[in-house]
C-alpha cells in the first residue's frame, strides 16, 4: 500500500525521522539534550519549549497538551486532517528524498553531538540584533565571545560561542541553547582578593557591561556554565579572599547559593540586586526599559 509519489509504505512513513520532518516544516529545536529534542510546540502557542521528540524511539510528546505519538499522529493534528488525507496529500508536500533519513541509519552515538566547524569574530546581523535585545554592548561581547559555525547531524548552524577552560563552547542564538564537548567552567583570574561567580555567560556579560567603566577595579571571575559545576569550581573560588555569588533567583539557583554559603563566611549572596527578576541579565533589561520610560516622561 503506497501513500506518496515515491511509493512509501505506511511503515516507511512512520519510520521517517521526526526531527528532519519538523525541520522541513520550518521548526528547529530550542534545546537538545542527548536523544531529546525540545521545541516551542508546533501545535499551539507557547513561550517555553515543552514539545519533545525522543529521537532514539522516534516519538513526540507535547507536555502542554498531554498528547504524543508517531509521525502520523503529529501530522493529523498539525494539518487538522484525517489519517488518509495526511498520508495521501500532506506527505507529498515534503521533499522526502532530501529531508528524511530512516531512523535505523542514524548512529545513536552521534545523534546529538555538536561539532564546532569554524570560529570567527561576531558579525552576523541576527546575532548582533540578539545581543542588542539582551542589552549586551558589542564591544563587551566581542571581548569574551566569538561567532561559531557548528554542525548537528550533517546540518550546519551558527551562534554566539563562549569558550570554557577545556575548549568547549556554550552556544546561544535566538532559538537555540546548547553546549559542545568538553563542557566545563570558564575562569578569568586577575587577583586573589575577590572572585565573582555567575551561572551563565549572559549574566557575566551583563556584569561586565555594567562595570566596564571601573577600569581600576581588579576582580576575578568564574562562569559555571552549569550549576552542576559549582563543586568543581570550588578550588578556584577558594583561592580568593572573598566570593560574590550572582546565581539565578529560581529554585535551583537559590539551592546552590545556599550550598555555597555553607562553605564559609567569605561566600556572599549578591542576588538581592535583582531580587524581582530571575537573573542579572533580566534585571539589566528591565532597568534600561524603565530608565527609557522615565526619560521619555521627563521630555514630555
């Protein structure tokens, strides 16, 4: 029984790679974690990615809807059509020979491995626009970051790259957040007096953009790149006389802050600065918007 111009059987359609299928429809993952690809749901509007494809079993699940299944189940919901209409009409609209790879041909070892292809100075207009949205000055971003091209499963992408001490990268663009191997902390040692600790590099860049005018202030920095590296960063922090913690104010961030505070009196929680926000970058964005509103009001 054939359902497309290429003579695909029902089982062949069901076996088509769902990640490639969504890419053909114009959807790319917001996050990749091992075999799990997370998306802003193609089936409804949302701000936080809760639509997941488990690529090892080639199945999807939408946590917001409480529904999941195979490629055909998705297609019937996405196109709001019947089983027969999807197989006979909508499958023909996708360039199967270019976009789909049978799942059994995908090497499980390399499914979500990110390969860094090229490094260069930040210059992509979309990435520069993204930095402006995050209120990060280009000079600050270029001092600590670069633009990287990276590959996932023979597809190439680009993003902002922030290198760790082991040569791996934290990768960001407006739609994607991931890391390349090896993953680890990023340190900048300028003094043994004080070290500032950040959860992610956007908060670190935010601080550097705010404190950039303090040229004579010597500080060391550590960017964890993952809260799970707090313990591994401890030897670097212990070399300093004072440790200022700028971790997120969500539950995980506060939990790890409490853990660090238990290590001694030289550890200080500085997150009260952005107590009404999740993190330092969000506080900086909101503060700048508030200042612009006040300035606009004065001009009137």
